[in-house]
């Protein structure tokens, strides 16, 4: 989830909504990992856009994107001993109608 707002316009609620939405996936992973640990096997895949995204006004989104990447590495380290692999897909950037407002004219 993202909200394209300039830094001075981001509210506490905006920040919390984006981070809560994007980082609470941990609890989904935790719930399925409990079953995977018992089987000594499992695969968890997270997803974040590539770091090649053009600059855009989305401070909380960038912070949560970095958080998901770090969370993925942490879970891989923690749960690897239990036969669970945790990987992150980072698809590249491509311009669409939905994200057109995130680019400046002539960029991207």
C-alpha cells in the first residue's frame, strides 16, 4: 500500500496506515511458519517493488518497502534452520496508468 504525499503533508495516521499494512505481513508469515516448522519444510515469498523505482513523494511507502526487505532477510535467517526458505521478489518498474501520478513529466 502506498500514499503519494509530499513529506510535509504526511500525517501520523498516513504513516501508520502504510507501515501497518505493509509490515504486518509478518503475522501471516508467522502463522504459516508454525505449520512449516513442524514439517521441517516450507517456502515463504514476499514482494516489494525494485529499488529502481523513480523518486516519488512516498516516505512511508519507501520506509515500509525497506522494512519488508529487511524482514525477509531476518525471517530467512531465523527460519532457515527449520527448513523454511524465505525469499523476496522485486519486480522492476514499468509505467502504468495507475502509477502515472508517481512520475514527473519526461521521467520514467
